[in-house]
C-alpha cells in the first residue's frame, strides 16, 4: 500500500469515527450518563470492613 493510500484511509476512518461519535452523542441516554456524577470510591480492604462492622 502506498503512502497516499494510507493517508486517505486514515482520513476516511477519522471522518467515520467523528460521524459515529456525533450520532452517539445525540442519544439522550448517553447525554444523561455523561451528566451523572460517579459514586465515591469505596474502600474494599479488610480493615475498612472490620471497622464498619465492629467500630
């Protein structure tokens, strides 16, 4: 494959990806998920569990 063909393939892939992303971001469920705040990080070590149960 020649260099020009590779460049053309990459540019067309970029355009396709941008189109997919644009369509994906139009979805209301995706918009809502992006606005949601993630939960705080939970501690999963044994000491935290022991403190939670027994003080």
